[in-house]
C-alpha cells in the first residue's frame, strides 16, 4: 500500500476559504423571507435546481425574488396582500 505524504507548510498560512451554502438552509431562508413582514436579503445562497424551483414556486405565489448578477445575494420581497390572503394562510 502506498502512503501519500501530505504537503506541509514551512511558514504560517494566511487564507480565506468560502464554504458553499446549504440547499436545505437556502430553501428554509427563502420560505422565512417569503413569510416576513418586509424585504429580506439572503447572502451567498446555494444555487441549485431545488433552490431555483423554490424561487419559481414562491414567485408563482406572488413573492418577488431579485438575484444579483453573480448570485451573491437574493433580495426577497413578500407579496403585498391582506392578512386573509397572506402566504401563511395558503393551504
């Protein structure tokens, strides 16, 4: 069996690592933003088929989602409606 020696640094390392977003959390944030009383911003969402489908579903319900060109932020504006027709009352 071959054993691979991991590279080692001879000096301190200074780096920034961006961990990708979570599909499940992104979808939860979208739902919470859609139910909020005012606009919300989701920063660094995970862009996936599931989250894109969630955006489409929320838009069909009247929620406005504006994505930045680089998808670093999604601006979510709940639909403007009376309490009787709010998303929290949709069955």
